[in-house]
């Protein structure tokens, strides 16, 4: 934080010109360099200014507000983690750095939404939001990979201008990917539904995240990548349309919502939609001002949303007139009725996502029960050795190698799907995620030349994660009934230390940035070429699923009401 | 039903936690909060001397296993066991949203269409002319529009077998007790809402059954079986009696010991205080002040008396005058009396030249959320909101968004206290009171508290209210003995009545002679900000005004000390600071957006003392006692005692039990921590956008509370008390069923009696008499420990022992 503040000061002294700093290089090989780079311009300055101001206010506010609430310290730690991630994003000089910050934001959001982790709804909703974030992250990785192939080097934000001329139309795909990521993170249609569901934590964290900072980060990404798609009129129109559509739909939802925070959430989404239009129209100064103003207003509205009860009741006491509304049984009435129902149901965004993406995956996974069996495990192990051998054997025929690629790709996806739908023991679930990752590894090494070093980095990451997770689960799995993932266990209540270890293991397992496995994955991914779109699809699916099912496993075991001892327990519906 | 039988049964039926866990009681014993002597005595009382050793061991050491599954949810769990669906999860979010939207009092911009038709009919009308639908499948939609739709039809589809119907409905509705409870309350008392809605619990059940059928149909088509055919458990009578268990006996012993460790000390202290030589001079007072019986007024009464110039009394805070109040310019009436009473009178506030319509705060308006105006708002209001936020953080001040106790009524507006022949025909209310009606009320009030002679020149009626900001639970800071609203109007009306010359004349005829030199003044004490406002000061004679100015200094001094005493429980205030700074800090709490504990409400309430102030004047009761003045000498045969006691179990016992259960199971019976609360439709709060309404008290209000039942202590001959109590069954059942404890202090014998099995038996406290030390107030307050965590074992340490105060 101090470092970033110092940068800020330097920038102001330096005459408000963009400054660039080549930071430390984390990993470097012939084909791949992973380095932290920093960059600062007016956009960073505005975002950073608002971040600092609001964070300081919220921390002051929370000091009194959160006092004596269980988890007071955890709350502050998570907020700081979030601010760190956000600052990284704001000052990032290349996409890699931005992505690392991005992931920090994602994980701290997950932790803040599930802040009241002994209740059911926060846990459920944190998983829901995490799944969407994971999709955004995957698209981001794909964008990184694509950019890497396109420019053949790590592109720096400071060099954007020079790149545009060279590549022209190839930038379209990159642009689309970034716009999609921005849409998810800024809760644009059809992803808006996560925003009200993210308001599970204390009012202060809802205010900082979903009123002010987190939800505007998509806007930041749009502004940052704007040079890439500035020249493409089609894409600019698309962004404007997305923004406009979101604004209209979110307004229709705002108008019928009867809970204070949900209403503010959709009001904020409406404004971000309009900011998207402003960005697409090239009105960046306006968009930035709009962001600042909207962030402040919504933060304030959320923070004082508990007051609305006494204020409005008191106000109505003096001014109330019963609403006069006559719905006519005609066409206008039909449109209004339809809009009302759609608005109340948030345009079915949540249920469409559930029924058309997550539910089918679950039912598919339920049909893969055979993967739980011992022979299936043995088969996997045997296949693994074969796969490693094949990948390493220079004389193996192309046929066998590509066969191996496909077999491991399919197996890895199947294992992830199975572990996602598994309602059996936690141990089996964890093992399936692990094997899924190992096969994903085999899949990647058959595609590319890897050095021993890279392979080692990758494998150490997941093997260590697996072992640590296994120990944790073994420790808990002592009762007569096996620890199952069919329900929430809430072990965080009884064994917070074990829970934290398992959380770190889960992060490594899902390739959280700067865990070894992430670096390995990045390097390996660069082996896929841009014309191998089927492999890219496999990778996307695998990455999303591994994240979602590992996090689900973690939540099932450690979050939710703890049933083993006699103490007060919240209702599912609370 | 007996208290313990009822709570253990409720626990098995609903899965509530109704007492502490065994481990918590044992910890309380280890830290000395439960006394050994009391524990031993309780074991003997419960189990007899012959089984003492056996049970004493069980109480201290035995472990009891077994985990209970709530009966009420057992049947519906069957869905998940047989189908991969979580029915509650599939139905609740939309159901809650529809309900909230239907009952909404003004958050949504578009009101629920056809809302006058009733819930189900409104949905029917809405669905009929819409391209989108709440129900997705054909069967459910056809059923919805079926004019002959009955619950039986739906339950036959869902449950199949009739013998499971009742169990199923209970399980379904108790899966969201917040909304079910709200709907059933509003069905019976729609007038609770400013904007009443037509709703019935049956509609809710029908709708929920339809949505369940819809959810199952969407998931499995028509290929699912009714729950009754799937399950192999026999139908169950949910409300059947429960089996006796040893653990219950052990818990009873522990809890009784927990309660009596406090009661015993309290009874001891009262006995000692009564015999303590009261060297206070009778009749030498400059003024009298009558406060609400509210336990929070204990401290200010003590402090104002400590100036030596004042005598205080306690009466229920509506001061015996019941009416509807119509504030100037308002569109509605407020009912200003305890909940069970239905007034026949209306008092209007006549607007004066100065106008007090509520100021508008633009950030709260719905317009800031829409597309066009919302955009303008988000351009313009952003920076000003930031500035406002910073100001509130640095120096909080009153604003329209804050619930202000003093804004309830304005002093410069006159009230229509005296009846002048006018009526409110629409609601059949008489505007104002006739002289006889006024005299009745004043007489009843004064005789009840024993204030029939020795009137001082000025007599104050001080009501109370509470200001707080950003607090959807602020209503819980007011009290049931007033009206659940600030008591300013009642205090002012009572004073006006008592000052009326014709009323004085009438009272004189009835033998209650109030000297002409005596003047009554109404006032309001804000229990959060520690401020007092007086009414109709301009109507006093010059001589009275002079006295009043002098008295106000005493009030100010008392408020200073009161703030200091309260500050010991607030982490952010250093109790050793100067009085000025503490007062400022206390005031700021009440208007600060980020302070979840502007005050602690009725937390820690434990006693209810009906008797002369002499009994308690020298005691430091730590704001834990409701105190109703009553003079046995003016009422030897208990004529007025019935009236005095009658409302107390309901008001004080009701408050006490609300705190008891919210403390014992804050997750299910209380509202949990209030930090994530989201205001739903201006009718309640929920935890997130999809959550159930939360009833009960939030964590921030109960963490200081020791959950013990109320101990009521009456100063009179036990024979009289028992005759009065047993004459009214509705009153006596509170005590015979042990929901409230009762003790009598015989003032002439100087002996204590407790009410057990419908009669009074003598009681000898076993607390060492010398433990009731005489201690200086300031020393006690400044050295008091603050709780380390809000777990009961730590939290109870913040509640101080009863002490004698030196005079
Ligand atoms: Zn009161």
C-alpha cells in the first residue's frame, strides 16, 4: 500500500505523465517470461484515489461498526488483501500483473461474501459468485495466452500505441475476451444477478465492494484495454449495446425490488451500464467522473441503508398517498405485467445460468459414478505413467501422442465433472480433483516441449497441495460415518487452523497466481497454438471446473452450520 | 404450561436452543457466577437430601450424549433423501420476493399490481395478462387459475396421504418462520401497517404448495411421487408430549442455580436496605419526578436523588392516559398506550406557526435509482455524499435520516387535551378528555404510586424515548410500559390534566387534595443521548419558573452522572474522562451512522420491584430493575395493588422473556448480528437478498444480558399479595407456571417470602450479609471490568453486584 502511495506521489511530481516501472521478474525461460510490471496514468490515479479514500473511510467506519462482532480481525485482514489486489490491478504494467491482482480481488471477494460462514446462504452465494468469477478468470487467462501468441512477447501497457498498427484485426478477439471479462466483473447483463447476492457480508463490506470498488473494476479493464479495440467500430457498438441493454434491464429490476440493498445494487449496475456506453463513445473523462461520483453515492447509500426504515416510515407518516395504479387488460398492461414479473425474477438470469450450465454438468457428473470405484483409480494411475512415458519418448509416433492428448483431456474433464457432482466422501472428491489436474498436466505436456524444470514446478504445486489437503481431510475423517460432501459440515467452527491450511491447499490446487502450479500452468498453456481451438475449449472447461469443484469441496467441509456440537445454529433460510 | 416443560418441548419440536449448554453452566460455576451454596441448595430442593450425592455428581461431572433432530423438519427432509432437489432452495427466494413485494410499504418504485385483490388473486390477475410467469410448468399454472383450488388438492399431489398433511404444512411454514409469522400477524392485525394489505396465511400456503409442485415438475416432469408414498416413517403428532430426560433435570438445576445466585443476592440486598437506617429527611424535597418503570431509568433516578433535592417515583410510562395521537400535518394516528389497550380518545397536535414537516433527504429517494434521474443523481450527488459521510465520521449530528425521539411532538404546538364536544367520527374517537375522565386517570395514577400527600411545588412526569441512527431495530429501544413510542405526549398530557383547575377541584372532592401551589410539568428523557426536554415551560408562573430553572441544574447534573454510568459498558468511551467529554461522546453515539450500540436497550433486566422507593433508594441495582412505586400504607387491603400489578408481568415479563430467548438462541430466536441486515419492504430485516425475515433481538442488544427470568418483588403483606394475584387467573398463571418469579417483602415483619406452588413461603437468603458492601458510586463505575468476549462466561462479569450506596 505504501509503495503504491509512493508511486502515486512520484507520478504527481513527475508532471502527471504516464510512468512505467519494470518490476521484478518472477519466472523466465526462452519461451515464457512472467514479470511484474507497473504503470501509472490518469486512469490509475483516479481509481487509486477513490480506492484509498473509500477504504480509509470504511476502515474508520468499521472500527466502531464491527466492534465485538466475531471475525473482526478476519474482516480487516480480508479488506487489506482486497485493497492489495486492487492496487496491483490499478498499477499493473502488463496483463500478467493485472491478472495476479485480479485473482486477489476474486479470492478476497469470496472470503468477504462468505464472511458469516456458519450460515447457509452466505456460503451458497459465495460459491455462486466464485463460479462466475472463475469463468471471468478463465477468459482472462485465454486472453493472456492469445496476446502472448499474437505479440510474441509480454505486452506492456506502455507499448499499446505501437502495437495497434501492426495487428489491426487480430485484436478483435482479444478485445472481445476483455469485454466479456469486464462484463462479468461489472455485473452487466446477463451476469448482473451476482451483485445483490454478494451482499452477504457486513454492510460495510457490501458498501466497499459492491457499491464502490469491486463492481467498477470491469470499467477499469475496459478503459485500460480501450486502445486495443478503439479502432474496431463493431466492437465499440457492441460494448455500447451491452451497456445500454444492461442499463434498461437493471432499471426494470430496480423499479420492482422491495429490499433496500438489492435496489441499490441494481441502481448501481444501471449506472455502470451507462459508463460502458460512455467508454465506448470515447468519453473517458466523463466515464471516470461518473465512476467517482457513482462509487461515492452508492457507498453512502449502502452504508446508511439501515436508516431507510425509520426515514421512509417517518416520511410516509406525513406524506403518504396510496398508490393509484390501474393495470389495463390490454397490450400496454401486458407489457407492464411482463416487465413486473421479469423484474421481480431478475430476468431469470440466475435460473438460466443454473439450469443451463451448472445443472447439466451436475447430472452428467452423477452418471459418472464409476469413477469413484477403485479399479478406475488404478486405471488412472497406470494411464498416467503411460502418458508421461509417451510424452517423454521422442520416438513415440505422432498418432500415439495425439491419442494420449485426447485421452488425458477427456479424462481430466470427466474427473472434474465427477468431483463437481460427487456427493460421496470428501476424500474421493479431493482425489478426483487431483487426478483431474494431473491429467490436465499430461494433456498439456503432450502438446508442448517442456523442460524438466517447468514440469517440476507444476507438479510440486499440485502434489504438495494434494498431500496437505489429504492430511486435513484425514484428520477430520475420523468418525464412524465418512466425511461426505452431500451436506455442509462447518468445520471452520471447530478446527479453524485445519480450515486455513486446507484453504491454502485449495488455492494451490485451483492454480491461484503465484502458487507454483500457476506458473507451471501459464508456461504450459503457451504451448497450445492459436489454431488449436478444441484444446483451448478443453482447457477452459477444465480450468473453470477444477476451480468450482475444489472450492465447493472446501465450502462443504468447512463452511455452513456446524452440526456436531450443541450450540446455536442459524436456519438455512436466514 | 410450566416454564421448563414448555421450553424443552419447544426445543424438541422446533430445534431451538432454550438454555445454555452444560459446558457453559459448568464454566459459569467455575468462574464463580453460580455460587456453590446455591447450587447445593438447588440440588437438594429438586432431588431431596437422599439423592443429593448422586445428582450433585451428575450435575457437575456426567456427560450426556445425544443430539436432537427438530421434529418439525423431519418429514420434509424426505424430499432430499429421495430426489436430487433442495425444495426450499428452489422455492424460497422467489416466494420471499413475491411476499416482500406484495407487502412492501414503499421501497419499490412500482407497486405490486392488483394488490388490493389479495395475494393469490393478485398473482392470478397478473399472470393472466403477462408473457412472463412465476410458475413455469403447465400443471401448476392450471391449478393456479382453477377457481375451485383447495389446499387438499395441492396436498394430495405433494404429500398424497392425508395423515401427513398437517405435519407437512407445519414443516413447510416453519422452514421460514419469519415470513409465515409476519403474514399471520398481518392477517390478524392489518392496521399494524401504515399501508394495510389484504393477506392471509392460507394464501401463502397455497402459493407455496403451487410453487413446490412447479419446482418438482420442472425438475422431474410428472415423474415424481408424493412424499407420503416415499417415506416409511409413520405420521407423527408434532405437538405430542416429550419424554422425560435426565439431562433436562440437570439443566433445570443448573439454570435455577444460575438464576438464584443473582436473586438471592438481590433479596438479601433489599432486606438489608430496608433495615438500613434511612437518614433521608422526609418532606424536605424541592421537587418530585415520576419516571417510567423502565429499568434504564434506575440510574438517572439514583443520580437525581443524590443531589438531595428530589424524590423520584416510578409509574408505567404512558402515565395512565391512553389515546391515539395525531401529530400536526401527519396522515396517520399513533396509538400511545400499552399494546393490549384500545383507546377511545384522540389527541391532536395543533400546528403552530413554525412548521415541522420532515425534511427530505435526497439520497433516500427512489428517484436516485431510476435510469434518467438516477444518472443525474449519480453525477451530482456523489461528491456531496462523500462529504456527508466524512462529516458523520468526524462529528455526527442530527439529520432527517435519524430516528429522533424529540421529533415525536413539538413543544410549541398545543394539544387538544380537554374535550370540547368534538369527535373523530370516522374512527369513532372522542377528541380530548372530559373533566371526569381526566380526574379518573390522574387519581388512578397518583393513588397507584402512593403519591397522595407531601406534594412539592413542582412535580415532573418524565417519559422516555431513544434516538438512534442507521438502526432498523430502533423501535426496540422504546418500551412496552410506555407505548413502544417516545413517551413525550403521554407525559405532557398527564401533566396538563393534573394542572387543570376543574380536575383539581374534582380530585379534592374525591379526597385527593393537591395544593394549588403545586404545578405538574411533562418532559422526555432520551435514553440514548441522555438529554431531557420539558414541555409547556411557558405556562408556569414566574415563581415556578424560577424553581424550575434551579431544578434543571439538578437534572443536568444527573444526566452527566447517568452518562458516566452508562459509558462503562461502551468500549469506545473512557469512563474516567471528564463528564463533559463523556456527555458529548454519548450524544454522538445516538446520531452516528456507524455505531451499532447507541444504547443497550433493556439488556440485563432481571428484577421488578413494586414498593416504596425507600426500599431501593440506597441500592446500586446496575440498571437491572423495573421499579413501580407503590405505598402499602395508603392501600392496606390491596385495592389499588391489582391495578398496579396487572400490567407488569405482560410488560416487564414480556420484555424479559424476549431478551431471554434472543440471548439463548440468537441465531433462531434472535436476529443474529445486525451488521449484514437488509431492510425488506419497510416491514422487516433479512440477512441477504434471499433470506427469511429475522424476528427477535439482534446480537448487539443481548450480549450484556444475563438470561434469567424476571423476579418480581412486592412490598406488602404476602397474604394481601397472594389474594390479589390469585383473584385473576390471567395474572396468576405467569407466577404459578413460573414464567416470572414472585417474592413478597413484608415491610412490618421485615421478612421475605417467595411464591411457590400457589402460596408464599418464608425465604431466608443464604448470601452472606456482609457481601453487600457499602461502596462509592464513582469507584464502582470506574473500576468495573469490561467484557473480553460476548460469550456469557465473560459477558456476565460486566454485570456488577448489588451494593449499598453511602448517603
Ligand atoms: Zn417506558
